[in-house]
């Protein structure tokens, strides 16, 4: 009993400590959310007013969404780019992962190592060649160019390959005996069996693309093509002295990420755990 009591007390203490750490990490977000509903004069009141005394949230969000800057357009651009990039990247990464995991061809191991080696090259090191290439191809200053840049992921290929490796070869061989091609096996057997991995990568890709600031900054010039991250930056340059408006814009920008996380957090945890065990 004493040993069990000691273990129980240890768990309680660890839970309390982790809960306190979690609250500390949430404080900046809580302050941001609180500030977005305040009047400007109350932003830096001390002690901090976590619950605003004077509510002005409707006016703040109205100014962000209906003011001089087309925030709704930026939002739509981000939604379009993020969803198309996520879908394309998942399909491309899954197809490459299936090929490396379940199709035998000459030089497969060497090619896979070369693909993984590109992961060690920082994105900043290839920005100039990408910029020149996209100018030459006519993809500069277009959403198509941004989508293509995010549609091919070494990490996604490696991650989904681990899930395909967990599929028993007997499933593949049985399908081949029945006359199924690799395309049908990939589409109707492979993808359904690795749904946790696909959900995990899709959510991660959605978050990475939505938060991407560097790629749109380099490859977009037209204001009507700007994503929400560029819109927030431009908005901050104009209204940097108004913290309530900046925080209202930031809350609007992270709302899709919160929704995506709440919907898919279980899949992310199960997918990462499953990939680590099965890989």
C-alpha cells in the first residue's frame, strides 16, 4: 500500500507540475485573446486585466475584417493555397512512399537515400535557384507556384513510407494474384490501411502551409494574391501602434489552426505513435 501511495502521490505531483507548465505556455495566447476584446487604453493596465472591463471586441474585429485592408481576401487566399497544397502534397508523398516501400526496382535504396539527403539542405539555400526557375517558368507571383513549392515533401514521403512498411506483403501479393495493378493496390488497399498516417501528415502540412511566411513573401508581389500571413504583416506595419487591432488580426489568423488541431489532435497523436512503433 505504501508503494502504491507513493506512486499515486508522484503522479499527482507530476500532473500538477505539467499543468502549471501548460498554463504558463498558454498565458501569451490568453493575453492575445483578451487584448483583442479590449479598448486600446486598457491594453497595458497593471495588473493585467485578463477579463476586459471595457469590451470593444466587435469594433476591433470589424475594423480588421471590414477596414481598409482586404483581410477577407487574404483569408480566402490562405484557405485556397493551404487546402490545395495539403491535398497535392498528401497524394504526391503517399504515392512516392508506396513506391519506396512496396515496389521493387533497381537502385531503389540509393534513390531513397538521395531523396533523404535533400532534407539536409536548408530551404534558404535554394531560394535563389527556385526564384530564377519560377521566373523562367512563368510561375512567379501566382498561387500555382506557391502550391507547387509545398506539394513535394521529403518528410512526408519518409513518414508515410513508415506506415506503408507496416502493411503485410500478403495483402499486396493477394491483390496482384487477383490481377490488381499497383495503382489499384495503392488506391484501394494502401491508402485505407494508413489513414492515421495520412491524417497526421495532412494536419501537419495544413499547419505548416498556413503559417508559412517566407514562401509567399519571396514569390508573391501582387497585393490581391497575398496570404493571411503577409496580410497580418502589412496590417501591423500600418496599425502597429494599435495592439487591440493587431491582436484581433492574430486571433483571426490562428483560428483555423485551433479548429484543425481540435478536430485532428487524436489522429496526430495516434499517427505519430503508430509510425514510431511500426517503423
